[in-house]
């Protein structure tokens, strides 16, 4: 059985502007949101400690693999090939899932995906579901859609459970509660977890035991489970979920009905290809040599596990990104989050500042690619600027996504669209135009260099003595200004060369 609601094919323009894209856009632009995070010292301490620990673990286990670079090259090549023939591979996956007793549904955007899943749950008569941690369902805002339909979604991943009970938002792809310390987690459990021991301490073991007891009853009761998928193997129709706790496996095996929401880019051609990613992902993600739990399933097996299986293939802007030659490489992402853990901007600003369910360097490119850059003051337009362009994300990415180049391309796209949208240039655009005018003429540039010396009295120890008036204050408020030299390079060159010629 197959339900075709929206057919994603190469060249599809992606969701029109009036279609919902779920949780891909925040309320505020990155600079304003990051300012609040930077003022939160507890958050910065939690993030600094957690990212440093994961970084060190990752570096250690990656160094153990002699062919790590070859594995990265192989992963990048597999993903390039997959994107080049995505429509065929998706059809192959669909046919294989159906042949093994599953059903496949196509969703163009968040609204369609939520409607499909809600209808499927309703058809079972259930009013609650258990969920495996899933970025795709967060992206489309599935929990809220189910709640609106009177269906309760129980997150079962420990960190997701903490975030859900705390009525909070995830701030990291892999460690959604990375922004919280254990004392804060204890407080959430004590306040929100029904029947929890009032003598609960903030010992990790005690907190984990409380969550286990709370979840066990839910697992045994639930008739429907909802998951994402790390990979979908086209040749056999096999879906894969990797996780660390085993809670995912409880969801994937105990309920009668399993519904999987998978982004269309998660397809891999063969099991041989899957092998490459299963080596790269755990080391890049949690610094583990292999995933503690790797669950794979193919359609329905009579008498074993869920007896009804639905696969929802989600576009939600992916074909828009696929149409962009450089941008399509963002779809290679396997959501390991290594780029977040090395990013100096993420480490200080935290995940909430990005506004999207995809934070950090990958979020700064993926989110605007999925929703489109407007050239206006929309929150996502600021994301490509949330980077120092240091390149650390590129160095650690297991599938070699060139995030810095893509950030530069998105910035250029924003500038061009802003030029076309606004008749009056922004202060930044005006200053850049002035700089281009000065630098395009040798004599003008030399004169400007000499004139800069006039600013020397305004600077002391590399800092401006007083803030410049707006709009220049926007630049100087957070930057030191180097003191102009007493002699410009051109003057020095002329003086020393003339001296040399005379001797
Ligand atoms: S961009 Fe690369 S490093 Fe970042 S989450 Fe995706 S696969 Fe991992």
C-alpha cells in the first residue's frame, strides 16, 4: 500500500512560502538571542564543560583509526552519488518497504507530515505514543500537532525526556539537554515526574533510575511508536536507528504499530554503504567506537515486533536545497554533531540562539537552505553570519561538508537579495561600497592609508577612547581597532626602495 500525498522529485522547488516548515525558524535573529545566552554564566559553564569532554573523547577514538581520512572520502563519495540519483533510490526504497509489508507515505512539508502521522495514530484508536529521539519529528513540530489532536507523545530518550518535562527546547542535536546541569535536571524530575521519590538526589545514577522507572510503565502500555531514521537502505528497504540507551529499541520492538518519519536525504544505496557510516557516526558523535544499540528492521515480520509499519518520507525544503549545487552537500549531513562541539560560536552562544531545531554550524547552513534566504530581516537570514569561519567544523565533519564555503555563499546570497529588496542601502552595504571605491584605485587607497593616521589620537592601547557614533558604533562596540601605524607600508616601501636605489 502506498499513499502519495506530495511527490518529491528532482527539480521540485520545495515548499511554497505559505506552507509550514515546522520548527525551522525562531522568533528572533541570532545576534539578539545570542546576547541573552552570553549573559547566562551557568549555561556557558555547562556548555564549555560538555563540549570539551565530547571533543576530547572524539579526538582520542578518531586517532585510533588509521584509515579515517579514507573513510571520510568514501562517505562523501557515497553521499554525492546518492544525491545525484535521489529520486530513483527513494523509489527503490519505497518498493522494497512495500514488498516487505510496510506502507510508504510522501510528505511535502511539515503540515502534510503531521497530518499523515496524526491520521495513522487515530486509525489505531490510541491516544498516546512513545517516541524514539528524532530530529525529523522535532523539525516538523510533531509533538505539538499530536497534542492538538488529543494524542500525548512521550519522549523516551533520557535527554529528550528532560527537555519535554522541563517544557524546554533541545539545544544540541545529540545531547538535547546539554545546557542543563544535573541539579537543574533533579529539580525538573522532582517537579514534573509523576510518583518520583521525593528524596531524589542529583547523582547521575539516581536520575537515570528515576527515568527508567517512569518510562518502563509507558513502554509496556504504548500501542504505537514513532521514530526517525538515521539511514534507510534502498536495496532492501531496511531502516536503521542508532542510539545509546536502549530506550529506542524498546519503542521499535514492543508496540503494535511503528511509524517512522525520515528525511528523504537519509537514504543510502546499499548495506555496503551503510557500513561506512556506521564506522564514522559513533566516533564522531559521542566518541564511542561503536553504537551501543544499532536497530535495523525491514517492513513487518509476522509474530515479531510491530505488525504494522509506516514510513513517512519527508521533503520539507530538502528538494529546494537539492537544487543548489553547493547547498545540496548540506544534505550529506548524518547529524553526528561533531561540528557543534568544535564550534567556538556554538560553545558560547548555545543551541537556543539559533532558533531552529538544527543549531551550530550545520544549522547555520541547513536551516536557511531548507527555508530559503529572503534578503530581509528574517531570523534565518542572520544564521550564516553566526560563524567565525575558522574551519574547525570542516576538519571534523565525517562526510566532509565544506561548511565555511557554504556560509560564505549564503552570506553573498543574502547581500544580493538585500540589495534587490531595499532601495536604501544598509549602513554595512554603504561602508562596503565606500571601501570598494577606495580600494579599486591605487592613488585613492594610498591617500586613505595616510589619512588613517589622523585617527591615532583617538586610540589608546589598541582601543578607541570613545565609541563612534551610530551606525559605526555597531562595528566598534564589540571590536578593538588597531592603531594606524606612524608610517604606511607604501611610504615605508618607497623610502627603503629609494634608499636602496641610491646606495
Ligand atoms: S555537518 Fe558534518 S559534523 Fe556537522 S552534524 Fe553534519 S555530519 Fe556531523
